[in-house]
C-alpha cells in the first residue's frame, strides 16, 4: 500500500550546486539551491573545492527545504539522490548523506540518474503553477555543462539516446568560448546577457560536422580562438570593441547547430513533441529559437521553468516520486558513478 500522500526528499550534488527539494506526490513544495562562488576565481569547477562546499552546504540546504515545505522528517516517504554522472567527490557527499538519512529514518533510498532527471524536469511543477507536461513519446534536447543529448522519451522510465556530442557539450562550448573572450565562469549566462544587444549575424563561425543526430562543438571553440587571435593581432581592442557582436554570433551558431539537429531528429522519428532540458535550456536564444521553429513547423514545444533548467533537486525528487510508485529502491551498498553510461 502506498502512503498518501508521498513525500520525497530529493538531493542533488553532482557538480557545483548543492540542492535539496521536497515533493508531495507530483508537486514540488520546496527547491533550495546553494551555488558555489568559490570556483569563479579558477575559471572552472575545482572538484576538491566542490566536495568541501557540498559538505558545508548539505545540512543547511536540507533543513531549509524541509522548513519551507513545512514537512517534518518523520513524514518523508523516501530519499532520492543523484547517483551520477558527475564529480565523484561531489556525488559522494550527496550519496553518503542520503544513505545515512534513509537509514536513520528507516525509509527507502532511491537512486536517480542525473541526465534522466534533467528530462524529468518537465514533470516538476508547483501547486497552482500553470504547467503543461509533454505526452509520450516526445524528443528532449538535453543540453548541459557536461552533456548534449537528443533523447527519445517513451515513458518516465524508458528513454533512448538517439544523438549526442562526440566531444564538448553545448554548455562546455559556451563556457570555454566565454573563457577565451575573458568572461567569468560559468560563461554561458554572460554570453546570453551580452548577446541581447549584439548582432548575431556579424561574425560567421563554422558548424562542425558530425554524423547523423550527433553533435560536435570542439571545432567551434578552436575557430573562435583562431579568429580572435587573428583580429587581436591587428587590433588589440577587438574583443572589447565587439564583445556583444561576438557573443551574439557565438550564441547564434551554437543555437543553430542545436536546432538543426533537433529538426533532423523530428524528421527522422516523425515525433513532433519537442522539449528542452539542462542548464543551456535557460539560454534565451535557444528558448526563442525552439519557439520559432515549433511555430514554423507545427511542433508542440516544452520549455522548463528557469528553476528546473540548471542543476536542482526538484528534478531529483520528481524522478524519485515516479520510481517510488514502482518500488524501484536502492540498497545501502549503492555507490555513485562518475561517467555517463546510459539512461
Ligand atoms: O545542467 P547544468 O546546471 O549542469 C550540468 O549538469 O552540467 O548546466 C550548466 C551549464 C553551464 O555550462 C552553463 O554555462 C550553462 O549550463 N548555462 C547557460 C545558461 N545558463 C546556464 N548557457 C547558456 N545560456 C544560459 N543562459
Ligand atoms: Zn545537470
């Protein structure tokens, strides 16, 4: 017999956000996210510092989530946690916390694949929040700092990757190019902001070729690097003078590559329900481009709320809820995995 209602505590600690969320059935009651400023000075996530920050943040974040949700520990039905992929030391903090919490409360433990959870962000919503969830099957373009995937989503637990990056992820391309330009880490949101007042057609960058529905972004990063080196040799103020146009042109190129492959995926599968997920789905250019392509081609499109795009525990709690309904529980012997091996 299922408890009524089902309360899940979700824990996310795969990279540089420590997050805890509480759900009641399929509704999110609280979603607390603690970012880690400590990495900014290094221009990227420093794994050891991330683990230490998670260790400091995890208990306050869980406390805050339970308080905000007005749910007591003894009401929880299960603890769901990100088991991978991600940084091993970072994952170990969330995993160890979740195991200990579930053991102490004598409630089930649920392991969640981070990339599956990004897709499941489409099923997360608050009470009274206007919200439409995609019917199955749908295509999800999951674009994050570590992964770029086109996922054929057949059911909440049945997902097939039909395209992925062969080298850098889309978010990684944003971040690495931002670093070349001299923007802080993570650079994706800065490129997005600066693009707003830039001309996206000012500079032309190549679309690196990848077979089928796969992607490739490392050539783009190199192309931007060589282009800037050449221009800076002639005019040392080039980047500063053309910052907005460079950002807008880079963003336009990345977004076009993504939408081109998504269009190919729709044409190949015949599925016209399309969704975005992952940190890069917060990008205003990508959100707009999906909307425009959908209106033009008659697709039904789904874009998650901002709070469910970048790493968050609401997506972990909601995935946990659906696994709970199937009694899909993990044992105390479970250990995290760093590398993505499948959905
Ligand atoms: O999903 P996420 O929070 O973490 C991973 O699982 O990797 O994604 C983080 C990525 C970073 O590369 C960040 O630069 C990118 O998402 N990102 C954006 C924007 N917001 C976050 N990229 C472009 N435009 C944005 N507005
Ligand atoms: Zn993520």
